């Protein structure tokens, strides 16, 4: 058993160094094992060397063709997967870009609305200031009109403004005295036998 293992190891080592194969079956088995365990490139090298030695062997040609076809298919799948991944990344970037644009648009819209609101507020303030100014002017005009009317009435009854002021002051004092006197007089006499409330 030990001799068999050493012999097979020597065979594998000699084959790996580029020496010739004992038979197409040995070359096929070695290439198949390399393909399964080590990968495509070593198996292709082994098969190319074996086909130089056994160019007419159909099994070696079929295995090489299958390995190359599998390799090509794997590369194609990798390309498709990479392409799909790139597509997904591109879609994600486009989505993020679109979201960013929407956020910028919303921000711009809110800024524009804030500017419009501020402008409308300023216009309203100006309008209110103008209205207040108009109201003040109107009140001033009314006061002047009232004063002119009072002066006219005083002139008609031939009383000076000082004399009219004195009369109004006297009437006001009399009214205050009357109110104070009314507060002192109770409306009903208090019954001493009953509580005060």
C-alpha cells in the first residue's frame, strides 16, 4: 500500500513537471482532478500537454472543450452579474439623485414661499401703516371740524371759549356733588332687629 501511494505521488510529480503521461486515461484523470480541486487553468495546461502527446484522444478533447465552455459560461455569468450589479448601483444612484433633486426643489419652494409670505406681510404692514396714517388724518380732520363747529356755535350765542369752559366746569362739579349726595342717602331705613346684610 505504501509503495502504491509513493508511486502515485511520483507519477503526479512527474506529470506536474511536464513529463509525459503513461496513458490518455492518466492524463484525463489528472486533468479532471485539477479541474475539480485546483481550478480551470491548471486543468487546461494538463490537457494541452496531454493532447500534444495524444492528439487523437476524443475524451481529452471533449474534456478540454467542456472545461473551456464552462470557463466561458462562468465568465459570461460573471459579466452578467457585474452588469446587473452596475445596473442596480446606477438605479440606486439615480434614485438618490432624484430624491436629492426633490429635496432641493422642496427647499427652494419653501424658501420662495417664505419670501412671498414675507413680501406679502411687508405689503400688509405698509397698507396698515397707510391706513393708520389715513385714520389719524381723518381723526385730526374730525377734531378740527368739531372744534370749528363749537367755535361757530359759541360765536352764535355770543360766549367766549373761556366762559364756556367755566360753565362746563361748574356743571361738572355740580354733577359730582349730586352723585356724592345720592350715595350717602340709603334708599330704605335700616331695621335694627335684622342683620346688616
